[in-house]
C-alpha cells in the first residue's frame, strides 16, 4: 500500500474537517489483492489510523479484509529525449527514452516525436511530445497500467566539431601568411569565421598552430576539438646573374653589375661578392657568391656568372700644324696634342715627330707613342708638320758722332735677335765719311752665318764727323833780333792732323824795327782746315835790338851811301 497520506481518500468527513483528517499512510500496512489498474479492488490492510487535528472526531476500522476500497491508477511514465545538435527542433522516437516502469516490467516507446522551442544545444523542459506509443513486457505487460506525458525534458547535446590546422607548405613570397584550417562536423547554416592562434609566418621556416577560440555562428552548439597543423615557408628560388658588360676604358675601376630574378615584394639584394672588377683593357669573369640582403635567408640562390670586359678607349694623337715656331738656333721638335686620355694617363713622347733647326717645314710620321697606361688605348695618329719661321733680327745703324781725324770712317751697327752661334759679319750701306759732315746709313745685305733663318729689319743710323779742335797760337817769345828787315811773328798749331797744313795765318804781328808788334790772328790758310774748329791765340812779335859791335874795322867797303 502507498505510504503517502494523500494516496488515501476518506468519505464521511465533514467539509470543515477535510483538510484536518487524513489516513496515516506512514503506519498502514497491507496490500492490494490485484495489481492492475482499476477501482473497487479488494484491499487487505492493518494498522489503519487517522491523523490530523480533527482525527479524534472520527473512527475508522483498523483492519480491512478484502475491502473493495482499492484503486490503482495508471503509473505516469517520464519521457525524456536526447539528441546531438543538428540545427532542428524535432526529436524522433529514436531520440526519446521512457522511464518510470514498475519493477519487473520493461516499457519501450513504439512511436512518438518531440519538439523543442529552439534548435540550440540545451535542456528544454516541458517540450511538446506527440504521438507516443509504448510496448510493455514482463510483469503484467499491460500498457494500460501506464500514462504517457504530453511534455518532457528534451536535451540537445553539443555536436562534435573538429577544427584541423592544415599542414601547409608555401614558397616564400615576402607576404605574411596565416595557416588555413578545415572544419569537420559543422551543420549547414552554422559557420566558423575565425580561429585564434593559427600559425602565422612570413620568412622561411616552420611555425606550428596553437588553435583555440574559434568564432562564428552557432558554435555554442559544438564541442570543438582542435587539431594543430603547421605552416612551413620554404625558400624561394632566386637567380643572380652577372651582366655581360663591355665598357670603354676610362681609367676608373669598374665592378660588374648583376640582375636578380625571383625577388619577392620589396626585398633587395644589397651586395654580391666576387663580382668581376677591372680597370685596364681585358676581360674578367665573375665568381659570384655571398649575396647579402635583409631577407636573403628566405631564398635559395643560384648564381650565373657574367663577365666584365674593358675595351680600348680611342686616343687620337695629332701632330701640331701651326702656328709656326720661331727659329731658335737649336733643334726643335714638333709638338702634339692628345684627345681621349683618361684619368691621369699620359703620353710622354711620340716617335716620328717633325724635327728641324733651320727655317722650313718638317712633316711628322707619327708612331710609337710612349707614356703611362697606353696599352688601354686604340691610338690614331694624325700627322702634322713643324713649321720653323724666321726669327726677327734687327740690325740698327748707330747714331755716331766722331771727331775729324782725317781717316775714312764707317758707321757701326748693333744686332738684336741673333741666336746660338749665328753671326752678322757685315752689313752693306753703312754710312762712310772722312770730312766733317753727316751721312745717313742705307743698310741692307747683311752677311754672316745662319742669316737665312731670320727676317731682318734694318734701322738706319748716321755717321757725323765733327770738326777737330785746332789752336793757332801766335808766338810770344823769344824776341826776334832786329834784322833790319821786316819780320812777321811766327805761330804754332795744336791739333793739326798729319797731312793737313796751316800755310798761313792773317794778322800776325809784323815789324822791322825793334819794338812789340801784337798779333790779331784770323783767316788761317792751308789744307783740310774746313775740318777744324780753329781757336786763335794772339801772341806778339818782339824785335829786340841786334847786338852791334863797333870795331873799327879795317874795312874796305864799297860805298853804299849808307851810314856805316
């Protein structure tokens, strides 16, 4: 029998006591004669007692024998459902289970569906149940002994969802890459939009996933399992190719260039070792290696060697063709100019240059240049010629003034511009003169050595003969002795050149008798006297008394009418 007070119904209780009198189910003992659902079932019971505040007001038999007071109601079954999330609200009979069957009996569902208020994973109490049917085995095996609910708790459990990181291998491309993933178990309509901590990598190498925290729609309905993958970035192939370079020699050291194919993004190669380097004419091959750059570790480098060729530079050596050089008295060599020399390279000499000393034209036959680094040039020779022009030579007649000396005099000259050992030994047309006066040069026709190498300019001078100084001095002593005849004073000359003469001078003192007769000299006469400036110095004629001894002579004389 049931032990709950509420399982028993009393009749005959006053309305006011209905809540104050109950059968004490906790002490009653006994059993139903039958076990299936029904009413008026015989019951045998002992220790039937009342309980409650009004129990004392009523009496009840303490023992019931075959009393037809029993009622067996259908036992309510509990229907629950469980299914894995499938984004639907319906539960099929296979998702439902029944519980609550009495011991010895087994109840199974034969039909029925359930519906939840949402399709998300959760437990939904009071979910609608419809079309339930059961099958009872064991015991009484009567379905009528049970009642089926119209609702129950239906539980949608999370579906399994596996997010698997890819095992990805990419060739380096200078871009940041994040590993991909695949999703297994996702129901149509749900989505995975992101997964945290996926392997991310730019440079060459491998990074493993640490997958977690997927986001998207409907993911609360899944039990997510993460299977980590990996992202491998392999080295990209690049080719560094040395150029096949040909440069014209320029006296500068050159290093071969190179090109790079396969570089990704903004990556750069900053240097490559063992590139061909060359300054002089010839060819050097690359031996490329050791490329550097900020991201070089991300590449597998293939080197293709090139070469650097330096070709001969054009050099033109041109013999001078003018202006003419002036005769110098020494051997002269034609000059030359160069066009195309590079850097500090030099041409120090060229064979075959025109060479000469005297006035004339001496052609080049240029060849065989020497200097520094000339092996780096393709030399073109352009012959010129050495033109030696006459040097200026000036012969200048002197402006000469000479004092008359009764000899023929020829004017002198000076020479300006003579070179080396050349000489002027004579010049025609020089002024020549003996007597007082002036004669101009008419210079021409110089002779000497090497004079054909000169352009001679003549500057005429002149030769002046000035009078010589001549002094005519009247005698002043000794006195002349009276001779009885007229006497004339004598004179002397100073400055008279041999060959010229003074034959007479006017104004000489003249007297006969004893006395003093002064000169008044002038007007000398003679030969060549026009060539003199004559200075007269007067003297005097002194006639002294002649000694007279009167000796009585034994004289015999012829009468001459003179006193004797």
